[in-house]
């Protein structure tokens, strides 16, 4: 998949968006990091609204109720393990650009974030100037990933195939990763068990997996950071 890549901390980059009134949502379950990130953003985006959430449910509520221009998403917080939260948000709110924020900057993590539709990736060790440049770039419609990470050999072929799933299939994939049985999935989604089985068959075919056991193993590996 071809992606526009902005190199980290380009010498010629000029910050432009301070006067625009954006709504930026910081989703992270660590208050100290949330506050530090909010301080960095408020130092530049003076006229913008900074929203904060601490788990997946409150993040989804903000996305439902507010016109969020950009989401900064921690991969691991209550209700979201690994990439499951990102996959859910990209499904439900495809128009909202998401910058993944993670304590791990392994190439595989960055590749999976890009494959699942994130617009950018920031390490939690990123400098304030890198954070601001990333946000400016993504708000301008660009993408912000390490060119080196995206050029590296892929660590997860499965992540690249996830985009083939329909929204319903992705929800079922996530439920299977959580260890739910077909009967539980059918009840939660208000569909019949044969319909769930049909979706599972389609998921196995699209992801080129042999059986449900392999699906569970691969799905659980995908959500690990």
C-alpha cells in the first residue's frame, strides 16, 4: 500500500495551524501523559479545544458527540487491547484521522498501525516539536510515519489483510480475539448463530487462515504490542 511519508523533524517544516479552531481528542489512560501532551498542544494550538478520554468507551462517546478533527490514540487503555481499539474506531469513524501514540516504536507496530488506517504514529518519547509537526501534517491531510519502518520487511501479513473485512466481519474478528463463542457473538450483535458462522467462514477465506484455532491465535497476536 503506497503511503505519503513525512520524514521525522524535516528541517524546512513551518508550523502553520495555530490560529485554526480545531477539536483535538487525546485518548490515553495515563493522566500525567495526557496532561503533558495537552500542554504541548495548547502551547501551539491556542484557539483549539482539547478533549481528553481515558478509555475506549469515553473515546467513542466523544467521537459520537463532538466534531473531532484529530484523535491521538494510545493503543493500550481500558476497553482497547493493542490494535482492537484502532480497528473499531477506523470502522466506526473513518473520516476522523487517527495518530497512534505508543510506548513501542517497533517497525511491526508502526506497520500495523498504518495497515489499519492510522494517519500517523508517534512514540511516547517524541519531542514536543515532533509532536506538533506530526499533528500539523496530519491535519493538513498528510501522513506521518517513519519511512524506515514502512520500508522494513513486514512483520504482520495479517494486518495488511484486515482492510478486506466488512465492518460486521471486523467486529466479529475482534470478538473472536477476545475469546467469545459464536453463541455469545450472535447474542451481542443480535444476529443468528448461522449468520455468525457464515461470517467466520468469510473471515477465514479473506485472511487465508485454515480454521478457527488459527484465527484465534493470529487475532490475539495482532492485538499484542
